[in-house]
């Protein structure tokens, strides 16, 4: 079955360029030219969304934020397109739950390679997801349903935050360096900064509340979930 990709950009020429190159690779492509239309089309649950950051009205960051806040669309991988450079924007986008960044002007070969990498990681995560429930005190993680519960309360985590938490809890007591977490969760073919891990850990702690006491920082090394 062909993978379906939603391409969102307010510049029609860019949408046409991306569409042409993705269709050559066998992908099905749907498009939107502004944020609200992107949110509507995302409800068809494409396999990946390529999303421009700078759009009039509802910009890409806001679209991503709304997608990740909706359980129906939260697990769709998002790749940002941006003409801006700078670590701050990239960290902010990753904090929102994006999987990768592609900078303009677009290199079609690089774009296709990055899309394939994100789709491949998503497929691998789906295929290898075991029916497994991880328990740590009142914290319960269901790796198949992508759910996290503390007691009777279900908490919502975007995919990357969920994967970081599940990995740490599944290997209680083991210390993971930032590099190890980046390689296992984001993959070695995606260039992201170490601070990305710190941002995700902070957001996980905020959501876990008192249960976050088990999530420890090992100074100068990385993180672990206490046994």
C-alpha cells in the first residue's frame, strides 16, 4: 500500500516541486496551502506531514501544536520546512513534537532521503511495537496503544516524549546518555542537538507530576528511571 504524504506550504511552486518529486518515488500526495486546511486534511491520517513554518494566519508551529494536542493526529510524523536558520527555531519545533527539519531552498534529493528516513522509522516503530505494558509504581505504559496512565488518570504524550519515557522505564536503573537517546529515538540519520533530549525530559516531568521523582538526571552523563 502506497504511503500518503500531506504537503503544506503557502507557495504553490514549492508544493508542486515537492509533489512531483515524491510522486516519482511512488508516494501518494495530498496538499494544503494554509494552516486550517492542513488541519482538516490531517484528519484523513496521512503517513507523514511536510509542513512549512512561515505561513500567513495559522503558521506551521501552531498547526503542529494542534496536531499533537489531538489524539487522532498526534502520532503522525511531522517534518518542518523552513527558510529560517537558527537553533532556537529547531529546538522549539522539536519540542512541539516534530520529527525533522528541512531547510529551504529545497534539494529534491535530500528531501526525498529525509522523507524516506522518517517514514522508515515510523514503520519500524509500528512493526516492532509489542503488546507490552510497562509498570513502575502507579505509572503504567502501554507500548501498543501508546497510552500512559498514572493510577486511573490517562496522560497524553506526543510520540517522541512517549518513546523516551517508555525506553527509560523499560530499562529501569540503566543510564542513557543524551547521545544514546538521540540515536535510539530520533535515529542516527537525523541531526538534532543534545538539548532536544533535555527539552523532552522537562516536558515529561511536567506531565508526570509526583511520578516524575523516578526520572533522575545523572549529572554529566544523562538520564535514568530509578529501579
